[in-house]
């Protein structure tokens, strides 16, 4: 959705310019923040960029990367200045996620998973020491889905690695356990369940064992991430009478110490991002919107995927970073891309305590 703001760059003006949700613009309740970096546009036109995942470099956080999907082409990797450093035209990759410490051929690596809509498979990659991806899937890993769509990963307290993915608009989810097979990685199906209608965004909390799924026209749900978790669920927030405006899209977790932290969700229909407590019953805290920056970076609208990290990524993002897909890249007009917001801007806007 295209943003057309009557107020210009001043955050003070934006906070009081009377924006409503009726036309798809952020509400007055949404606190304005702006991005300090945007990535190069994806190569594909129209609706193409979709979901980001943040890879934190193990020894030099300033060399961390953003892995983004181009759902018409493959995966792109960007440095923290937004420059594309690798492109993998491996198929119509829709959603992407990663976890650290998976052992392949005796060596711990960061493992990246993505849904490939071209051949209806799970794509699996390892990240090398230079932050480059290489395919480690044990052949084609079929999903058995007509249109594999959303995806997220989970590492259990026992050190087991899992991938969740769902089938297009059916709301049907599957869970696979990843298995090292020599120098390759396979996947074994361990669970299936349905959410009821179309979903995409999801995130699993490795610390609490909770799986969050955004059912687009309904709301946000909390499930067990364990392979034996079944289909029992609890509502966190709703579209009908809650704080979300359909579609409910990307989901991400900001980890604090212990079980502290924040749960973030893209409220796509209002061009806002909701923030909830990570612990307890995920109490709603507030919402923010990414608005045009004084440096000329446009705001975001119609966001699909998001990601966030609490890790310090060097001088550019000392307190972590929030990454959002921008559905309408307007300044200058170009293909879709991803916007990077220093976490401290969000924390200050919503008066979030340091964790």
C-alpha cells in the first residue's frame, strides 16, 4: 500500500498529524520511527521481496548480514549498509529463517531454511565463515504441499532443530526435524496440524518452546513448538476485536535475558508493527510505524516479513536492529526492498525498558 503523508519529516509533526487507519495509514497510536538503512531493491519487479532473516557474524558483528527472499528469483544477502553481497537464483523462495550451531560433518554451522515454491521443497543452506550460503540439502526435500509458503525454525532445549512450513492458503502446517547426513542435511516429518485459514508469518521461541502463527484474517495464535504439541492453541491477539488489522503477517522475537523480551507482528493492513511482551500471556504493549527519514529513506507500507535481533551489531546498530520488508519502495520509486531500524529508536518511542 502506498504511503501518502500530509506531514513531512519531523517526528513531532508525524506524531500529531491525525493519521487514521481508514485509508491504510498508521493510526495516531502508532509511534513513528525511521530507518537508517535500506537495502538495494530486489531484482524482480512488483510483489517480490518478502521475508528477511538476520545472520549475526560470530566474531565481528559489524559484518552481520540480512538474508532476504525474492519470491520470484531466490535469496539475496545484504551487508548492514544495504549492499547486496550474494544472490542465489535458486527458485521462488518465499520465507526464510535460520538457527546457529547445527553440526554438519563435525562442524557447527548456521543453518538456513527457506520455502521453495518453484519445486515445492525445503531449501537448506549453511553459512560459511565469510557469510556466504552454500546448499547442504540432502537432495530435493519435498514438502508434499501444492504451494509451500510461510516458514520458521526452532531449536529445542535438547538441541534438536526443526522447520515449520505451511501450504499456501489452506492453513495446513507441517513440522520437520533436521538430520545431519554426512556433509548434507535431511528432514524428517514429525507433525502436521491446521490453523483454519490462510497463514504465513510464524516464529518459534527457542527459550520458551512456544510457536507463534499469524492467521492472516483472524489473528495471532500461540502453539507448542514441540513435535508432540498437537493442535492446541491460545489466542494472543485478534483482527476482529483486537489490535491487529488484516493481514496479520510477519512475526519476530526480540530476546532479552531469561524469558524477557518482545514479540513483534506486522499489522499489514494498517502499515504498523505491534509489540507484545515475550513472556506470560504476551500482553500488548503498543505499536510503531516506519515513516520517512530526514535522510530521505522512505517509510514502509504493506509489510510481509520482519525480523529482529537484540545482538549488538557494531556502531551502526549497537542495541540490535529491526528489519522490515517494504511493499512500496517510493523514494526513489524502485522495486521492493528491506528497511533497517536501530532498535533503540523503537525502544525510545515505546518507552521500552532495557533488558
